[in-house]
C-alpha cells in the first residue's frame, strides 16, 4: 500500500504542475490577445491585470489539488515543492497586482486609494471593493504558520473561498480579458470546478472525517 501511495503522490504532483502550466499559459495567451497590438505601447495599466489573472489561476489550482488529495487520500507533505513554490509566487502576484495599479494611478495624478479608486472607478466601486477586501483575506492566510492549529483558523480558510468568489466577480466586472469569448468560458469552467472542489473538501473534512 505504501507503493500505491507513492504512485498517487507522484501522479498528483504531475497533475499540479501540469494544470498550473496550463492555466498560466491560458492567462498569458488571453492577455497577449487582448493587450498586445502593433504600434500600441504598454503601460502599467496594461500589465497589472495579468498578475491578477495569474494569481487567481494559481490559487484555483490549490483548491483543485486539495480536493484531489482528499479523494485519493494522499496526505500533504511538509516538503511539497509545488505548494511551496506556487504559494510564494501567488503572494508576489497578489501584492504586485494592486501595487502596480496604485503606483500608476498615483503617477498619473489621481492620488492613492481610496480617492484614486473613487475618481477612476466611480461606477465600479463595488467591484474594486471586492478586490480590496479579498486582498486582505488572502494576505491573512499567510498567518497560518502561527495560527493554523487554532480552532478559529477554519474561518480564515472559509474566508479564502469567499475571497475566490469575490475575485471571480471582480474580474468579470473589471477585467478586459474576460471580454474575450473563449477565456470567459474558461473562467466559468474555473468557477464550476471551484464549487465542486470546495464542496467535496467540505464534505470530506466536516462530514466524512467529522472535522
């Protein structure tokens, strides 16, 4: 059985890296399709959305991988290379995504948030607010190394799911790349898979295992 467990572990690792490569490729392709045009110079306003797409896509793989681990009963190793690398990348992306926007808004003379948001996104304040709240929720997850054993930590994990849902709608409202028909379909596939993965994870942790 130990051999079977190792086979499942290796298979899961290949799936993690393979799916991550796919979602990153899709995000880059749609960004190029939407943003890159002959004779048009890119600004930070064009660059920062890519970081948001990549951050959501990689975080999405964490939820999918978590559900697969439970389905195949493969425990997560402390030396999980994929999670270590991808979580570090995600942390950088979720900081760079709004950070580049804040800097460019300030450089263009709009000031800093929330004033700059109210000026530039006056008709889309709710969508921007969803993104801002989600940012702080995602950053709160970085506290897991100190608090993950506390009883209340499960609520931080629930909040991560809520933040993913918020970012889904944030991107639909603000993301120009989501106007590309084929990627909009991909985005909805992400949503359906996320619902399935989180539903199964909840059932496994709270019902099957009595957690």
